[in-house]
C-alpha cells in the first residue's frame, strides 16, 4: 500500500500527531480529528519516532495510541537514547492501577456499557482494605486523592462530571492479562507488606 503524499499539509499533520503522542496517550473518543490523522499517517509516524528509539502502538479496537520504547536489544536502535524512561511508581499508585485493572476486567466480563466510571468513594473503598485499620480517615482520603491525581496525570483515569473518574482502557496495555491472572496472590502479598510497613514494591 502506498504511503500518503508528503505535502506541506501532510507534514503539518504528521508534526501534530507526533507532538501529541510525545505528550501522552491519544484517544479516539477525545481526539477525533487527531485520531483520523494518526491512522492516516501511522506508517510515517512510526518511521519518524523510530529514529529516536520509539515505536507507535495503536489499538484501534479499544481506541488509543501511545509511544513505547523499542526493546533494548533491538539492533535498529543501537546508539539511540531512551526517550521514554522506565519510572518506578510509588507502591500505592501501583496498587491503585492494579485494582483499577482488575475492576476493568470484571466490568468487561459483565458486558453492557463500554465505559467504566467510578466515583471517588468507590476508589477510596477499593484501597481502604490495604490501609492499616488505625489510619486516620481524612488522611486516607487525602492520600487516595493524591494517587488518583497521579493516575490522571499518567492517563489511566479521566475526570468526568460530578467528581467521578473514567478508567481509561490504555491501562490494559500496561497491566497485561498474565499479570492480572496472578493479581489476587500479589494483592495478598501487598496487604501483608502494607501491614508490616515495608511497601516498596511497584507494578512491573
């Protein structure tokens, strides 16, 4: 299949697409025009970012796209710099993402609506079981709010009307099915670590 002609307009569109991807996840439902350009210029965008050691991941079924670093052993990226750093997340943020991923899997298994929306109280309740029983309630809520803000910054949650949050489906790409199948055992370990005050783990 021939690639779109690299006209000035196409160049501008490509620049727009790549810039948006550099900033974070691109969603079909919130970036309709940009999503159309991304699909049209997907090959060029992939070639462009490959020069800096990245690739474009597009999930047309779920409706999202993002940049991912090429594997360290990819011979095509020898000598390139890692632009997308692998950052360890704080334990409780990792825990929140794991619980949201589990909730999303349960939601999908029930069918029906395609958007999982949770209010703050539901999110607090999800994390409460992993917080020491003697913890101050107001402090618990403040900490959960901080973790939720971080999840929003990472693109895994989106605030909607009424103070509720939509769980974004890109989370499925970062917490895969194999990891999810072992989640119950991991959560038991996390609860024990939290109770012992040794919670330094992350979702990997």
